[in-house]
C-alpha cells in the first residue's frame, strides 16, 4: 500500500501543486520549468534503460531528434492535431529505437555503448543530409505551438508548462508500472548478472528490448513536445555530445535506478546554468565541478544522498526513543 502511495498518489499530488502554482509564476520561471520538465521526461525514461538494465545507450539524442522532426512534419506539413501527433511521434521513435536495439544488443558492455555512439553520430549527420525533411543546417521552422488546454485560462508559457508537467507525470507513472512488473524485475536481474539471469531462465531479450522501446517512445514524445514549444529545431539540439551525453549526466547525478532521482537531476542541471547566468564565465566551471564531485564522492547521486540522510535521521530517532523509554519506566517505578 505504501509503495502504491509513493508511486501514484505523491506524483499526482505534486502535479496538482505545480499546476496550481503555475499562474503565479513569471514567464521566465515558467520557461525554465518547462525545459526542466522536458529534460525530466528524458531522464526518467532513460533511467528505465540505464538504471534498470545497465545498458548505456548514446543513441537517445538521435531518438529525441526523430521525435522532434516527426512532430514538425506531422503538425506543420501534414496538418495533424498536436494531441494525435504526440503519441505517434513516440511510436515512430520507438520503431527506430527497436531497430537500433536489434543491432546494438548483438553486443554488450563497452561495445554496446560504442555501437550506439556510432549510431548516434550517423543519426545526427542524417539530420543535416535529409534537408527536404529536416531543413538541414538551417533548421526546421514554423512548427505550431501546442493548442491551449481546455478550461484553463493560461497564456502560452503557462500552457506549455502544464503540458510538459502532464507528460512528465504520465512518463513517471508508466515507468513505475514497468519497473514493478515482471519485466522490471527481469531488467534488474540483467543489470546485476546477465549470466545468472540466463541460468535462471529469465527472458533477457524481451526485458531489455522492452526497456529500450519504452525509453525510445518517451524520448520521441519529449522531442515532439520540445519542437512544438520551441517552434524551431536544428540538428545541433540532438548531437551525441550534447543531448545524448546530457541524458547520461542527468541520470547519474540524480541517481540511477530510482526514477525520482533523475527528476531532481534534471531540475538541478537545468536551473544551475540559468542561476549562474550573471556569472556566465564561471557557469561551465561550476557545472563541471558539480559533475566531478558527484562522480567521486556521491556515485549514487542526489537520490543516494537523500536516502542516506533519511536513514541517519531514522537511526537518531530510534536511538532517542530507546534512551528515553527506560528512563520513563524507571520514573514510573
């Protein structure tokens, strides 16, 4: 019961709280929060693959781009409704992701990461080459904004933020369902020991393919939303060393295998450069030092630090209770 509360009710309550606060935020805060929510969608979905199966994919920046360009094509050229185009873009990215996975899962470990790196580089280059579909180096312009949500009298910035939060909420709940399913348990077994999982008869291929397809679907949906909010996309936004690498950083800094940790990582690493904008010369330095610090001293990420703090508080509370109880008993005698 407590697990269900953590998985469903708490995210829903936080979503309601964030939606209620949206009208009182200025446009700049809404814009930064919207970016953080989109990055959080990418981080949570990527955590299902990296944090629960242990497979490091560097091709997800390309899948994010596939969703973005598919969204632009469907809404601006084909005239599709945004709400219909959004899941279709996720499906398109998922199909591309399955093809990538069929190739990449022929390898493992470092070779898997290197192979997906190569696929990511090829995909990024294809965004430049396929000018008729992507606009090439000039970019894809004129992508329609998301339509206003019914019953909410919000301006464009507020509307974008609410839609981003809704997509994050759906992503988080879907990820929670996945990791608590038999496929999620099989993914954890794969992460811990592939050979042992095989010996136990666990369907490795189905579990890791499902995790890859799940992360690809939500990367594509996030890309479509990013394109609609930006009204413009260019290949630079989907490079391996920017978007692809940043997904890894968000999950590692937030805490792999926790789902909620990558959300905190996305919030921190999205707002930090904005906070240091007044000292832009030092923003990259602070960003690098933060990453280095987590890698060296807190490899379990923000989620790991919070869990340690919570356990320490529980131990102190239990120790205090144990000390006070005999004293009260003696006083009663």
